[in-house]
């Protein structure tokens, strides 16, 4: 969690840049990497006194297209090594 939406966005941008670089090294062309979802939101703790901000979180989902199914493990490893925290499908 970050103290502001801007800090959260900036931290996410640095991670996404590293992921793009890692995917390029795995021969994934730019046109095969698309943002599928992007959201910045504030999380709260709820108490009897009301809500208290826990900070801001950014979720950025990329869709990566490949036809080289033999390299999927390498693509996943490179993405996670660059900072990806969730791999789906």
C-alpha cells in the first residue's frame, strides 16, 4: 500500500516497465502486450469510529499473446522475476 494514488501509480509504472523489458527479452513483441485492466483504489479499515485509510493500491493486468507454447514457462518466470504477482490463464 502507498500513501497516495500517485505514489501507487508510480510504483506500479516502475514494475510494469520491468515486466515489459523482461517480456521483450523473451521475444514478445510490443503489439502482443496489452493492458487488459487498470485500477487505482483506496483500501480502508472499518472500525466503530468509522473508516481509516490503509493506503492506495494499483492493479494493472496485462494480456500477453504468444504462439510459442514451449516458452510459456520462461515467459512466466521472466514476468514474475520482474515483479508480476499474479499469472492467470
